[in-house]
């Protein structure tokens, strides 16, 4: 698999699919000749780097969503307190 095609293909996969792909490559490494082993190992390294980047992006996204929800809850709580105090 060419590097460009390999990278294009993995960009559309979920973390679970990428993890399964990495496991498949690892399982196949034992059956390879030296040249094939090197190619697959290089793809595995690229895949690992991509998974790491995607994981960090997902983590940042979840953190941002959580922070936004907390801020929304806090601001709604302040509005509720002001309404109750005015009554």
C-alpha cells in the first residue's frame, strides 16, 4: 500500500478501526520476510503517530465540550439565583 493512499485511508477511520488495523499489522509482521517486515513496520509507525494525533484531538474536543457545558450550567445557575433573589 502506497504511503499516500495509506494515509488517505486512515484519516476517515475511527480510533477503534485504527486500533484494529494496527493489531492486524502487528499480527502479520511475524509472517513477513525482512523486506516486507520493514515496509509494514514503517506503516505501523505512521499509523501509531496518526492514532496518537487523533487521540489528542479527540481528547481536546471532549475537554472543550465539557468545559462549555460546565460554563453553561454555571451561568444558568447564576441566572436562577438572581431570579430567586429578586422574587
